[in-house]
C-alpha cells in the first residue's frame, strides 16, 4: 500500500480536487431537495384560501383558531423566506483554465528560476492555492444553502401543525357540507 504524505503535492492536489467535486455534488443535492418543499407547500395551499376567508370575513368563532392561524402564517412566511434564499442563484468559485498554469504562470516562474523541479513545485503550489480557495468559497456557499434548506423544511413541517388545526376548525364549521340541488322542479313536470 502506497503511503500518502502531505508533503507530496500531487496527493494534496488529488485530495483537494476530490473534495471540490464532493462539495459540488452536495450543493447540487441540496438544491434538488427543493421539490420536498414544493410538495409541502402544495399540501398547504389546498385549504389555504378557505381558511383565510374564515379569518378575514370574521367567520372564525374561536380565538384558538385565530391564534393557530397566526402561528401558521408566521411559520409559513419564514419558511418561504428561507426557500427563496435557498433558490436564489449564487456564483460558485471556478478554477482558472489550465492554460493559466502551464503557460502564463510557467513563463512567469521561468523568468526567476532555472530549476525545472522548483518551477514544477511552484506551479503545483499555485494550483493547490487556487483549489483550496475555490473549495473554501464553495464549502461556505454549500453550508449556507444547506442551512437555508434545513430551516425552510423544518419550519414548513412545524407550520403543518397549526395548519391542520385550522383545517379542523374550518371543516367543523360545517359550511362546506354538500347540499342537494334539485335539477328539475316538480312544478315543471
């Protein structure tokens, strides 16, 4: 088994490239979870309009119903806020094209040094520096987006509790009972 050493620049490059790819994949997974939030929001919107009508048309006969609606509204609005923050596009760090290293930086280092091994080590160090900077930026973005998703999802689930109570009050009110509508009047027969 080959021993890995942090003095080996090739190993450091390989490790940083793998980690940069992993952070990119993790970031993509967080933004793909948006569909979970859309599913919860879709469930919420089914009875949202009748519940709002009950509140604003003063058909709510119970103070507990109003309190539950206020709790639901606050949790729901904050959840949507974090969802919007989750979905806002953010520029991730990208690496310079390889040409920057094997042409531009190489020529710059060749002006000051004659030793190929030293120039190679400097080029690798420059590349490692860029990899680490991109990794740091992308890790920060990923952590923020993950936090936004966690808050949005948690608050959406918490909003379901008072929402279900509000649905119970709305249904118990009994105005949505089906009504028989005669299609043909008996006088016309």
